[in-house]
C-alpha cells in the first residue's frame, strides 16, 4: 500500500510571493462604526470610563468587554525560524504574520505578531510578562532550544493565561494525530513501531514525550552528531534526558544505524537523508519529513520508499504543521 506524494503543480513565483506579503498580511479594524458624536462618546470619553472602572473593580470584566479574551500574542525572537535558523527578529515577522493569519482564519482568534530583540531568558520572560495583560493567551514561536523550555516554564508559572510553545506542543499534537490516522490505514499499532526522530530540539523533545505517552516503546533520536545514547559524553542536559528515556536497544552510531529496521521516520531538524538510509528501513515505512522549507528527504525518494508520506509544506500533499 502506497499513499503517493507528488510535487506540487502550484508553481509559486518570487513575484507572487512578494505580492502576497506587500503591505503586510494583517490589519486592525474597529468592531463598531463611529458614525456620530454619540458613537464617539460610547467608544471613547466619557463612556469608556464606565468600563474602565468596572475592570478596576473586577479584572474578569476585561475578558468580556475588551478584545483580550479573543486575542493571542504570537511572540518570537527569531532565533530558530522554520528551516531558516537564526535570522533575527525582523526577518521573522512574515512567519509570525502568517501564524497570526492561521489563528484568525481557522480558529476565529485575533492574533498579534510580536518580535523581540532580546535573547537572554530573563529578558524574554520579563518582556513577555510585561505585555501579557493585553492578551488572552501567549503563543511562543521559533525560540531556540534550550532557552525555549525555560521561557515557557517560567511564563506558565507566572501568568494566569494560557502559554504554549508552538514548536513543541503544536508540532507534537499534529504528529500524533497524523500518526494515528496513518496507523489506521496500515492496520498497525504504535507499540510495535521502531521510530526514528531527527532533531533533539523543541519539536523533537515534545514529540518523544507525546509519542511515549501514546504507547510508543522504541524511539531513537538523532542530532547532528548521531544517535543519542547514554554513553555519549557531549550531551546537554536536555539531550541527556532524551537519551535516558529513549533508545531501549542501545543503538549507537549515525543515521544508517538508526534507520536499520525502522518503521517510522519523523524529521524536525532539517538536513538530508539519502536513499541508502531509506533502503535500510522496514518494508512500507511511514515518512514524516517536516523540515521547512526543504524536507529532510527529497519528495521523489519519499514517494518511492514510503507507504505514507507527509511534509510540513503547504504546497505538498499531506501537510503536518
């Protein structure tokens, strides 16, 4: 059984892409018209003071009588953007605007893209906490590991609104959803899979956790130096924790060692996986090549070897993002 992945027929030109972004992709507009002096008095002074006093007495009123209850901040420092890496805050704005569009189009939420020119964890936490009263939720985006873990943890502890690091939990949730549907089609069980995850950053960590909780028992994680295992002496605390709860067969070595007999590949780190590694996998593997903008495995190779194939791109079939 093979579910094909084909290259897109939607050939996007550079001019089309720039046209779609010219002037920005978002706007702020009023929910009610200002037609006369009465409208102005209701929306601003003197009428607005009545609502301000009510909020001062009961802060929960802000959730029903301002826009914050339906407004999400999409916040990044531009340090780990898609497959582009550390491109800085300003260059990451188009991505944050795009994510805000997704919130608006698919969830009906107002979302505000915010990029911060700070990198220290303390500064990020303090800055985000300072602007949090303007929002009903915080969506952290494209903040590099391991800082992202501490930033999210401290904000969750400090704020009384939802805080989510999208690269961890958003990615992990859609990976599990796609995998469950794949296993239904192939009549397989997650507990029987040998899984390889390429990437030990935010997405890789969260993917390990959610798949383990869902019943996966055999996961190997790869970073740029090879398989994570307990005897490696170069592991950061985050990677050491990953090594301790994965790789039950004690595999060592590189990509080919990890891929031998594997049933599922999940790529969340970029890089290139060649045909040699794919030949070593179990028959009819599942291939989730989620790096953007370039999948870890060439789509033609994925189509040749995979029973089910998905990428992180909008212009290819079976998007997981």
